[in-house]
C-alpha cells in the first residue's frame, strides 16, 4: 500500500518551528520559514476554497494566505492578538499560513521521532512526517512542502491569476 509506505517515511532530524492549532502542536522544517508576522485581514479573492483567506502584498510579492484551522477542519477560527501568519518559502513560491500561535524552535533527533499512526489527528496523514516528543509535548511534524504544493490547495492557480 503506497499510503502506508508514505506514513512510515523517515523524518529528518533537525530544527522545527512549532505552532499551535487548537489544542494540538505542530512542527515544520525551520528552513521553509521566511518570517513570522502578525495577522492582518488579507484581500479576498472570489471563488477560492474556504481555507484560502485571500492574498497580501508583502514587499511587492502577492502572497496567498491559507488558514490552517479551516484546512484541517479544526472548528471556527478566531483572530486575536496571538494569531500569526507564518510566511513560507516553498519551491520558489511564497505562501502564508495562519495559525493560532507560534511556540518555539525545537531540535528533533531521530530518537525522538516516530511514524504517525493513521489516526494521529484530523490532519490527512499523507502530510504527517511523524510524531516528535519533547518532554511531555507531542509535536505533529508536518511535511509543509508536500501540503502546500498539493493539487487540492490550488495555490498555483491562485498565485498566477
């Protein structure tokens, strides 16, 4: 089964930016992160999926903004002083993702990472690299490049329109 093989792919040890969505904590490769900004309402674009909040102009670059709470079906999002946008640099494209808050940068080694079970969270497990543990914390490590470049995200069409 191809799906099972993907779920068992090894997770590279390294530094991960951790952020929260609801009660869960997620981690993404720090090398994909360009900057972290406070949330500002983006310009909406008609006929886009609900998770695509719109676009912002970031120093002359039009950046699509994805609300990860909507994408992962984590309930109705609220926007407050803790809400942030993580600006990512993925495959020569700049994409922003809205999260509840940023925690910190952590080091995950191979000994602290485990393959994700099929039922790990509401997140489609195709985009989970594994589960990392730091003390009592459980970090869901997301393959953010695979997620953001997937066809269902429709970011290529949005970015070129």
